[in-house]
C-alpha cells in the first residue's frame, strides 16, 4: 500500500466515524482496529518490511491507528453526552413547586425574657431561685413585714384558698415573687445574689392586668451593700436588657413594707412612630418617665425574720413585671394575648429555638 | 390626696413655682398623680359690659347686643338670654374661644341673618354650676376687660398626690406642707388655734373599749344654725372633689382634709343619753351614712347611746344621728381609734371611707385637743352657738418614742454621704427632736409619725428629703474571672426541653394555672380550689397541663388553624401531706388538626397518630436527661395514663413499673367532646412529661468516656416472624436484643403486616438486626449461632420465623 493509500484509508474512516451512531461506531472500530481489522492488518505487515520501508510506512500506519482511535473515542463521548442530555432534558421538574414545609415552632416571649434575665444576671453573679406559687400567708405577707392588719395586705387583691397548712397558716396564691427572698435567706447563708422569676397572681383583670402574670425578684444580701449598689445594679440591668446606653433611671422614694428605704424606679422613654421606646431623653418633647420597678434596702425586720442579724447582713431587693418588660422591649400592646395561646400571635411574637440569649450574641434575640 | 395650691400656701410660706412644687412632691415620695388648673379653660373669658341692647330685626326672643370686653372695639352679639340688658356686667367669650359646657369653639356666625361675634355665658356653659336661666351677672363694679378666672379667684391649681400607706401625716394638707418645707421649698407657717369661749359641763361620753378606742374627747355646741358653709370653704371642698353638704358636715370634712383629723358631729336631738365607745354586740346592725345597713360583730368598735349604735367607730357615722338643716345642738366627737382594729373592721365590712383611710394609717394621738378646738372654733364662727367644756374620756397613746441613731448609718445603708449637720436639720424640720450631744444620737419621733420606729426609718427620711436621685451609682463587687455558671440542673433541663420542643415545630403557650371545675374533672379534679376566684373558669389549680392546652388548641381550630402543635412548660399543683403545696414541673403537648395538609406529592391531608406524639415524647425525654435505653413502654394500668386517654391508643413510658416519666397517646373521644372538639377535627394527640421524675445529675466533669469507633464494619440481618396479633412489638424487640447482648447493637421493626398470607389472628413482624463484630469479622458459624439465638429468644414469645 502506498503512503497515499494509507492516508486515503484514514480519511475514509474519519468520514465514516463522523456520521456514525453508537452501534455504527462499534462496527467501524471492529472493521478498522479489531483483530481482523484493516488497520490492524496493516500494522501486521510492518514486520515483513525492510527497514527503509518500515521507516516510511510505520509512522503513517501508526498515525492512522491513533487518529481513528481518538476519533472513535471523541465521537463516542459526543454521542453519549447527547444521550445523557436528552435524558436529563426529559427529567426536568418544576422546582417552583413548594418544598415540604416543616412546622415552625416557637419559644414564648415570657420564657425568652426569663432566659435573657438569667443571662444578664449570671454575669453579675446572680443565680436563679424558685419557690412555690401556692404559699402560706406567713411567707407571702407576715415574714415580709406585712402583719394581718397591714393596709398594704389589703391592697394586694389576694386569691385565697379555704385550706390551711399543718401549721394552721392561711394558704394563698403568691401575690409577688418576694416570698422567694424569704425562702432563700432561710435556706442559704449569705452572701446571696439571686433573681427569682415566676408566676404571680392577683384578682385583677382588665386590659393591663391579668389574674396571672410574671414577676422577677432580685435579692442581694452581703456585708456593706448600700442603696448605691442597688442603683448601679438596676441601671446596669436595664441598659443590658433593653440594649441601649442612652437609658436613664429616676429613683423616687416610695413605700414597701419589706424594704426601707424604698424606691420606685422610673425609666425614661421617648415616643418613636407612635410607640413608647425605652431610652432617649425623658425631658425632651417626645419623652417621659414610666414606672418599671419597685426596690429598696431589705427591711431589718425581714432580715430578722429570716434568722439573720441585720447589723451584720444587709442588702437590697427589687421586683418587676416580666410580661411588661417583654411588652416594652418587643412592642406587644395587649397583655391578655400572652395567655391566649393563639398560634398566629405565638409565631409572630415568639422566638426561634436558636435564639438562645447569650452575652456574646446579645441578650435580645 | 387632692388639695389646691392656695390651700397648700396657707400652711407653706413659699415663692416656689407650681412646677417646682409638683416636682418636689414626687422627689420626696409624694408621687404626683396629676395637676389641673380649672382656670386654664376659662382664661380667655373676660369680664364684659353690655353697652347696648336692642331688638333683633328678625326674631322676637333674641336681643342684639354691643359688648365691651375692654379690647377697644365693641362686639356685636346676638343673645337669647332673658336677662340680657344694657348695663349688665357679665362674662364674655370672644370668637375662637372654647366653651367647656356645650363643648364647642365659638366662631363668627349669622343668627337669623344678623352677624354675631362671641357669646355672653351662663354658669352652666362654663361648667361652674347648673344655672342656665340667664347669663352670668357680676357686680356693676367688676373690672371690664380682666380675665374672669382671675376675677373669680378660680386660678387655683388642684394638685393630686398619691400618699403611700406609711405616710399618716400626709393625709392632711398641713403634713404635705411640712414635708415640702423640710425639703427646703419654703417654711411651715405656725398653726393658729383660736381660743374658744366655753361654758357649761362637757357631754356625757365615755369609752368602755380601751383597746379599740383608747380616747374619746367631745364637747357640745348648743344653738347652732346649720346653713351653707362659706364660699371659700365650699370652693376648696369642691376643688378636691368633695360635695358641700352643710356647714357642720363641711367643717368636719375640711378639718379632716386640712389637718388629717377626722371628726364626727352628732345631732343631740337624736341621742338618748350619753355616748359610749364600746364593742359591738354580735349581730348588731347600723344604718350608715352611705345608706347601707351593716351587721357588726363583737370585734368592732362602735359609738352608741342607750338606744342604738350611732357610728361605726372611726369608719362611718350612722344615718340616724347625722346633722340636718334643722339641727340646733350638736356633739362633736374627736376620738382616737386603734389602727389595726380599724383595718380589720374595714376589711370585714368591705367599707372604705376617708376616715378609715386616716385612722388605719394612724392619726396624730397628740392632736385631739387641738383638733377639737379648731373644729369647735369653726362651728361657733360659722354656725353660732355656745360651746361646752371638753369631756376627755380615756387617754390617747402619746408616749414619746425614741430611736438611737448613728449618723454614719446613712452612708452605710443609704449609700449617700449627708453631713451630720444636714441630717439633723432635715430631721428637725420634719418635727423630730434630735439630741446629737453624743453618738449615737437620741432622736424623739414626732407624734404624727407612727411609721418611724428604727434607724432605717431615720435613714429613709434623710435620703428622701436629700433627694434619692443624689445617691451615687456604685458597682457591685465582682468576683475575679469569667462569670460562673449559675443555672441549676432543673433549670438547664427546662431550657433544653423548651428549645427542643420549639425546634421540633411545637409552639410554646403559657396557659392559666387555674381552670374550671368542669375542665379539671376528667383529670381527676384539683387539690386546690380558690375561695375567691374571679370567675368559675379560673378556679381550680390545674392537676394537668392538658386542659389549658386543649382549650387553646380548640380556640385555634375555631379560628381556622389547620394544624395545631402546642406545648407548655409549667407546674401541676397538688397538696402535700402537711397541707403545703406540691408543684410538679411538667411539659404538656397537644397535637390537633392535620399533621400534614394536603399536598401535591402526598395527596390527602394526614392526621396525627399516637406514634407522632410518641416521637415527640421520646425526643424530649432524651433532652430532659431520661435514660432512653432503660425506658419501658407500659400499656394502660392503674399508674397511667388515665381515663382521659383512649384505652387502646395510649401508653406510659416508665423507669421500672412505678416511675412514670411520660404519658402519651390519643385523647379519649369523650374528653375531646367535653373540650368542644368535633368529629371533623379528627383525633387529638396529647402527652405529658413529668420532668420532676427524671433524676438530674449535677454538673460533672467535662471529660467524656473513652471511645474509638470499631475498626470492623457492622453487618445487618433481617428476620421475619409470625407472631400473635396481640403481642407487643416492643416485647419482641427487647427479646431479640437480649439474645446476644455482646454483638447485637440494634434491632428495628421495619415491617408490620397482617392480611394475605398471614393467618387470621397473626401478624408478620420483620426486624432488621445490627450485629457488630468485636475482635474479628464474623465467621459463618458465628452468624448462624447468633441467628439461632435470636430465633430461640423470639420463640419464647410464640414468634415463629417465617420461611
């Protein structure tokens, strides 16, 4: 075979490959490169050639083999990807159809705020204490320096049970979280730093009062604690909770039987877009004061009731409404909705399970 | 407590502005509730003279006036008042003025085609009375052009403060003035007590109840005329919301508001003999001045004559002996009642009054003579008559009380440094007598400060008057290092289950702790029922979290919710043996409506099943720290889950036979019906996790148990058993797992089938068993031995391996 013949042969095969389908391609491969194939046959002839001939024909024939081999591979790839593309095109789906929805769970704002409080106060060294909600009159009133005839006792709108405990004391629903102060002081040696969040009850029901609500109590008992520490603690807490530095507090002298001196605490607010927002200048045109806390130095009689010496141990206590804190921070305006269990409300005002309050991430979710 | 600025200034000599005074009131603990000046709305009205009055061209009953209000140009005013006439001096509101009575703003108008500018006003139009017969007529010499509010002396702001229960002294205007003076805003004027000429013996009064009424002072005034009180007194009473009644009644009210000293005046004509303060007889009745009849008991103090009770001592007088216009002889009572008794009686009778508010805080026991003298002087001045001598029965508790006080305690407790000199000055201005000769000081408490008994009270006074806002802010001492963890194991558990439940798609609700009797009944009723619930719906302390959750779920379905997944973390309330409360931490779940709404892939909506709620329970128990591997399913029995569950679709998970950690399943259809669920709502799934039954480990070492994943791969083998249809699958799984504890790491039911090919009364259960080789891969004979052991263990439960 002449050199030209080999070249012609190669051209013919390439032309056939270019238009072959997958089955044709295999036939061509067998015809050209199979054991009995034409090009395989040519390769076999090389052995019988003279050295000069082989030098001339060898590269030509090998060249033809390589060209045909790679053309077949390339054509095969192309054909296979055509088939794949066709299949993929046939497999197209509508991804605008909705994915499976997973139910959206939520944490109640009251629980979230309690977690926030625990986080803030943990940084100040406060533990979280709890106590029973069904209390005796002794813990709820008497130990807190409210004897039976105390006018403040009547002001508490107490829910009573007909029952008495083994000690003969009247049983009632706690009207505040303050009995936890007593229980803590009786159970634990000072120094004490606790907050006590929980459910509290008063027989009151209107737009801003529900018969059940949540309070948080704070108590510090140590040596050398003064009202100046109380003031700092409240300022620090309120600024951390509302996550603003421009918050101002105003302490007003007041009266609680279990603290002396006592102070009510107002926080400055400003009106933004028709809503009261904690922070800003309370004396400015859109500003004002609102009461958020009651506080004071723990009354000496209360410390004595708990078996401690008020000349050795003293400290402060404060209490405030958790539902109200939540409303002021997150903007709900109806307290009753907190206890209605309306899924629409819970999903809107509730928190994701991942919104765990942390100091590094910010206590607000 | 309301008072007017001019009233305050009768006791307080001050140049301070109204705002300075009101700010200071709040600052010293008399929180300002409001301040209102009745003159504000009347300020644009002027004293004006009608200089011309002629007929209206188009109306007989109307007059056409020219009115001079001092502004220069007379106004043309159409007026319909019958007394509108030339020369009348009255009150004129120019155009643009808001008229409070009819509540409109005056605009120039045409009345029957004649232009009219402004209005001559009646008293009713200015909300100063009911008089609407004609326009106001002022004296001829009233200065035209001046503000009517100024002319009529109405420019007197009314201040309202809230007085805390400890402040007995501020239940009268004078006490408030004393506090303000102490704070440096002026000086307290001396109290003038007029000398009343007296003749004749005092009345026959005595006290037989030395505890309830330790002192009963009284005198008579004979020959009085009980007309109206003078204008100034009426105006002050009206300004603070008291309705003037008659001179005698108004005097007692005025002295009470002015000096915090309640009094009572009896019409002597209605009395039979002398008056005695005594304990009431059980069941004795009295018709009080408020028109209601009260039944008294033997703990209450009354004032009575020989015939009947005339006064619920210190709280409210009786209707029968009250003074009237015709009264001529009166007995004035000035008594001291025991504060605790007054409080108890008031609470029992549910009766509040201005007198009770004062007596239960405590009135000044050293002020009986002066109080009676002042009241008697008013009576004789305003009503005439002759006063008798005073009868003094009993003795008020006037013993001086002293407090030992070290001025350093102010800084030690109050956190503010106030010099000893300043402290002493403040205390003395408040009426304390301070002997500062040596430390500690001896401080004598004034008779009107029953609330002050110890050194902390003294600090309170100093801090309050100095200004509580002046206290510095001092950081709490901080322990070195990063803040220590403070949450208890129970608190951590609660946080974990709450956040996991929310992560699993459940919404947290907070429901009432109290429920109705009806709601509590299916759950065995409650241990605690309120004596004074606000409604029948909120009465019984819940024995279960489910009633609240079910009601909430029902409300949501009624509002159109398709799917309800609610949970609550809270307490159930029981009674301990010693009568105290046993409150058990619990997590409740309700699943209602559709589990999946209809969907383009899965077709029809899918309902919740008991296995769905089981999945929640197991996940949450695990998060709560329950040992999952040791939990056992128990079919319903005496320990649970209770009659509110479907008896065939509910179970409990326990650690041992008694310790129930959770109950779950389908709600009993009768209970569902009782909560208002309808068949269309489908079955309701519920669960309760009894968190307090889970033993919590205290925070331990952070170090984990050593572990390396096994080098050899686990293999699985499937076993299909034919079992009795009643066999619990859980029992079979437990038996299979127990067949070779060394190698079997898991056994899982992957098929449960009854029907074609499975005999009647039987069930085919297929298990995939995971086998973990330990040292070397399993040989065939080892695998066969394990399989044989599995089949044998299953066989003990009557299970046959299917061919």
